[in-house]
C-alpha cells in the first residue's frame, strides 16, 4: 500500500449558496489535479453573517 499525503486549500468565494459559483474554484481544482491531487472533501465553514467567504478543499495524492 502506498502512503498518501493531504493538502488543504482555502478558496475565496462569493455567493456559495447561489447558482453563481466563482470560476476560481474550477481553476484551482484543475491546477491541483495536474499535480496529481484529487478532491476528497469540501467544507464551507459557517460564518456569523450566514454566507461563507471561502470553501476549504481537502485534497489527497499518493506519495511518490
């Protein structure tokens, strides 16, 4: 079994709960995917204002 490593990436977002999700999210996922990272989970932390300012991505890849 190969060892794995994890990476946490915070992506600024606006309008997370609308249909208009920032294209930056896709750009980040595509860039990380080219380096072998795969999305394991995404977390939208709660904020006191009701709408989050970021999404947290949990990425994983096999360690070389």
